[in-house]
C-alpha cells in the first residue's frame, strides 16, 4: 500500500513539474514566453493562453512578439467566450497598431463580441444596441469589405430582436386595455423597425387596437379613431402588399369602415333633424 502511495506521489510530482515547465518563468526570453503561450493556444487551452499572452504583451510591448501576443490575447478571450474582455483587447490592438493590416478583422470581431453578448429579447438590450453601432461603424469604415454582407445580416438580426422587445411592450398595454399607450408603442415598432416581421404584425394589431379604442371612447372621438384604423390599414398595404396577414387585417378594415359609416349616418340624420 505504501509503495503504491509513493508511486502515486511521484507521478503527481512529475506531472506538476511538467506543467510548471510549460508556464512562463522568470528568466524566460521573450521568444520562449511567446512560444509557451502559443502552445496553450494551439492545444485549445484558451484560458491559460490568455494569461500567457497577457504576460508577453506587458513585457514585449513595442516588439513583433508583443504585437502578435496582443492579437492572440484577444483571440484567446474570444475563443474562451469571454466576449467583453475580448472586445477590450481587440480595441486595444486597434489603438496600439492603427495602421496594421489586421485592423479590419479586429474591428469586425469586436462587433461580434457584442453580438454574442446580446441577450434574449426580454432582457436589457444595451449590448444589442452596442453591437448594431459597431457593425454600422464597420460598414461605414470598410464599405468594400467582404464582411459587409455579414455585418448587415447581423444588424438585421439584432434589429429584429429590438423590434420584438418593443412589440411585447406594446402587447402589455393591449392586454391591459390601455389603448392610447398601446397605439403609441405599436407606432414605435412600425416607425423604428419597418423592415421587421414585428412591424407587419404591429400594423395588424394597430388597426384592431384603434377599433377597440374607438368602441370604448366617447361618441365624439369614435370617428377619428375608426379613421385611424383605416389609415393604418392603408399603410399596411403599402408596406406589406403580399403579406399572409392581409386577410386578417382586411376583416378589421371592413369592421372599421362599417362602424365609421354608421357614425356618419347618425351624424347626418342628426343634422337633418335640426334643420
């Protein structure tokens, strides 16, 4: 039993010694330190690679090894899914080496960091907006880049998430029959995200909401609100003429027209009775 324990302790000591040899030690040259960092990176141990490359960047600033270490430091954080740290290091690379050929790649990947940080639509969307800003800046700065299409697609995806969040906020007011607030929030979805599927759905809901708003209003306000429902139907036809929701919104349109016609008839009869 004792001999087995000694064998185990000896094996553990050897492993520990081997591991220590892989770490950067005082006295290692910059080249050796960089090679040790790269060994971790190649093996996929991105956490240890980041620690090692961070050391190289601090002792090798101003050298080629230092520059490459800064690049791989950012890449290590990115591959380790530490996206905010990665974004910071990508930005640092651009700041230190603004004329470097890898700048375009760094700026795109910094935007991708915020894209990966973007949470599901119900949560705070600060990182979503930051990602959109960074992708748009990339497109403006590098309009001929092969990555522009990818950046534009990412913006569309992120904007759809913002539209979804705004749409759900509008639905809160719809469910609680707070019609004025509901129409305001539905308008935001339509005006700010007209290219999204949520704008299409919001326009249908807007027509329906104005009808319900009118139904629950004093007589003097009903005609205006039924007319608003019809106006939003016409906007829907302009924006989404081939929509699968057209049948649904046409039913609401017909209802609004019928109710508006009834009001007009009542008003005309009242005018005739007074004359």
